[in-house]
């Protein structure tokens, strides 16, 4: 039973979800009401994104959060779905491994 009551620290990053296929990283600019948000994506586009119904009660987002966005099949340049919110430790891991390099370039404007 050794190690049964060990607490996990926040520094332990087991897995970080990376963008697959059409998915893109983004930063939440502002909340628009309901489940809609304006997200500045790392591909240079600003999308009106919504939180899908299956995540609506579980996913709480604030301005400045790093998110994983899935653009819509139709109108994907303007709209998308928020499918994941990264925790602070995961954001640091992404930054350390170079996934958020374009974020600094976008902040210059």
C-alpha cells in the first residue's frame, strides 16, 4: 500500500492534447454571450466559436485562455467549435515545445 495516498502535483503533465487534422490552437479574445466566444486562432483568423452542447456545462472559459478550436466544415474561416481548454501547466508545456510561437507574433499587432 505504499504510495496509495500520494498526491499528484500540478507539475505532472501526463498528456497534452495536440491539434489533429483541421484543429487549430487559439486564444479567447472575448465572450459574446450564451455559449459563443470570439477566438483569435494561430492560423491568423478570428473566428466566432461556440461551446458544443456536450461540453457546455463542463467547459468554463475566460478571456486569455488557450483553446483548441475545430473550424466548421462550411464557413470554417469565420466559425468553429471550442473542443478543449488547456490548463496552465499544459500551456507552459506547449510554449516550451514551440507550439505557441505564433502567439507572440499575433500579440504584436
